[in-house]
C-alpha cells in the first residue's frame, strides 16, 4: 500500500480541509510552534476520525525558521527508518509539506533525488490535486517597453554650381553571426523517469452531482460504527461526508443528502448545530 506523510507547518498555515484525508494511506504530522497550545474546535473535530494516524509535534524553540528546521529534522528521521526497512519503501512512500514558506523547495528537491515522491503545497486540496497550482506573483517576467528615440537630421550643405553633390558610400551592413545549433536534449536517468511518473498529475473524474441510496447507507453505517466521533456542526458533517465518499462529490449533492437525513429524523439540527442523532438499527 502506498503511504503518504502529510507534514503541516501549523505555525504558517492551518488547513481547514484535513477531513479530506480519509484512508489508512495518509499519516498526518502537525508541527506547532511554542506559542500554539490550543486547537480550533472545528480543526480538532476534523482530526478526530484520523485516530492514531495523526500525531502532534510541538517545538519549544522560538525564532525565524525554527519550526522549518524541526520539520526537516523529523523528515530525515522518517527517511532513515524507511531506508532501514528496505529499498522497496521508496517507491511506495511520498512526503508532502503543507506550508506557504518557500524555504522547503531545496529540501523537496533533495528528497526527490533520493528516489522518494516529495512536494510542497499550500493546502490539502492542492496536495490532493483538487485545486489548480497557483502561480506566485513575480514568477513571470514582463518585457520592458523601450521608448522611441528621435534623431535630428543634418542641414543640407550648398554645393558649388555645375558639380553634382557628393554621394557617400553606404557603410557595409554587418552580417549577423550564424545561429548556433540547438543543443541536444539531455537524457533522463531512470530515477528522473521514476520521479516524473510518481509526480504526474492523473486526470480527475468529474465530481458527482447526485448521490444514491448506497451513499446514504454508507454514511449511516459510518455514523453507526463511530458514535464517539460524530460531528456536532452542520459544516463539519458536510466535510466529513465529502471525505467519507472520496472527496469527488459536489457540495450541493452532499447538502441534499444531509437534508434527506434531516427529513427522515436521522439527524436533528438546531440552526447549524446538531442536537441529536437517531441512527436506525441495521436491517437484518
């Protein structure tokens, strides 16, 4: 099974969409700064279904880039453990750092050179390929526009009568040097080909706009099996269902499913809070 380590620079960005990481193939590591001693209730609730697949690492060091070095050190320890387990681990393990800090680029390149999949993203959705990559400001250089420069023409010189005006020979036009032949494309190594295939973005199927009875039954069964991890807010429930159904569904379809559960008295709302769950017994 493929394994993906998601390392979140929580001091830099607090992703609200961690509920999308459903499945045992994801391992979450939340890196907190020394001043971050509390979690937002919605974020804590979205992390509950992950169970022991999420771990919190708190740095006690203050200062610029202190948490970045902590993440790099932790990733080095993970790589050491993978190398000890054999070379096959490199083809089945990826690393994703969630941060808006550009200092991780060199680290990601180094991890890729070791044969592992590695990338940096600014959100969970971007890491999962649900959002298009954003072009940072300043990444495209715009050509400068040159102003027109005028030259003053010399006044004509009077020539003696009977003599034609002297005609100056035009200066020879310098020929442009011949263009250099294009360089031959560099050959890719097996490791580079492997990385290209690992990081190749697979096309996503269109998001489902309608959900069927099997989807509703899957949601009810999940709520039945996890009575202690049930969401307490409408928004959190919608994110929970989206993650449970694979993430490739529209929010309109999810809200229609929630409305159906409300009409059937399976869930009782008070505005945007959930007051009660009445999960029906499993049919024999």
